[in-house]
């Protein structure tokens, strides 16, 4: 297998690359010598591409809606026609929805499932086929420590990340003899636009301490290079929280998690 991080090491794909963890991954992979195909659903993705092109790398920016089948296929077409072989896939695109399930907009919850779950499966399969054909490649699926237990207040989000983590672990086993590795990245609260976009800025978790996206990306990269099955990124407290959620009965874990998504404005 080609050594990761060598100059012109191949092509890396990063979704949700306009801000936060995805943007941090894009910068990291550019520094490691990869050509890039970056995707997001907002114009800021072109600004990120301009930043990275200044370093002399080939950078393709796609403003696409990965919550749709067409968006995923448009992204993969850009990968397929790129002259560099795809070596790394960072499947990071995702959104959150805050609120009780019968009160939060249904369309928002279904869009979350389409983006966090459906597009992850769709793109993972397409990239895995490319990588298996060339007998090398590394995939990183961004889950969350929210995957470790039920998540009242953002039930669809927590469930979607549990799906992503389980899917990554199973995919890793299925691809074990192909030269392709799969890693699940499980960040805790991270200083990104997530809480603003999910309307969670006034919750306990939204107002609490957060890791930097650069730290999370670095932890994910090191786990990817090492071929690890998963990594809980960021603060040591994230490891404690994830382990505690696994050991706590679901009804109690749900009650504890619900406190983190309660609004605390004015207290």
C-alpha cells in the first residue's frame, strides 16, 4: 500500500468540508500531500478550495446537496474522472435537529436521515468499490459519542450516529481482506457551526466546553493512518462519557442525556 502522507499520495474526498471538522480535515489532507475533492451544500466550499489551491494542490470543490441521490452521484462522478486514484474518504457531512420528535419539523428530521444515514451508505459503497478494485484505500465515517446511547432532545441525530458507527464497524469486517480499512470517528462536543444550525446553542451541551475541529481531525487522521477501527476524539472526558453511556442502562442513560439537550438560557 502507498504510504499515507507522501507527496501526491492520491486523492482524498471530504464531505461537509466548508466548515468545522470537514474543513479541518481538508486542510490536514492538503498538508499531507493529497489532491482533494471537497463537497458541501453551501458556497463557502469554494472559499475553502481557494485557500488550499494556493498550496499548489489539485482541489475540486462541489456545491452539492448530499441529502439527495443526485448529489451523491454528482460527487462520485467528480471522483471517477479525477486523474488521481482515490485513497482516502472522509464521510463527515451531517446535521442535527433539536426538539421533541412530535414537535420538531418532520421534514427536517427526514432530511437528517437522508444526509446522515442514506448518503453515508451511498457514498461509502461507491468509494469502497473504487478502493477494492485498486486493493487499497481508507475510509473514515464521522459518528459521534452521541452514538453510545439514546439521545432525547435530538433523537434522530443520536440514532443516525449510532447507525453510522455500527455500519463502519461492520463494513470494516466485511472489507478486512481487500486492502481497504474503515474507521469510525466519534467526536464529542466540537466548536463548529453544528449547535447553531441545530438550534442547540442555548442547551447545556451547546454552552459547555468544546474541542477544536483541528484536534478532532488530527485524532481521526492518526487513527485512520494506524488502521484503527474507531477513535473517541478530543477531550478525555469524551472517552469517559462514551464508556459510561455503554455501561448505563438505556432508561437511565436517556434521562442523563436529556439534561444535556435542555435549554438553560437565563439560568
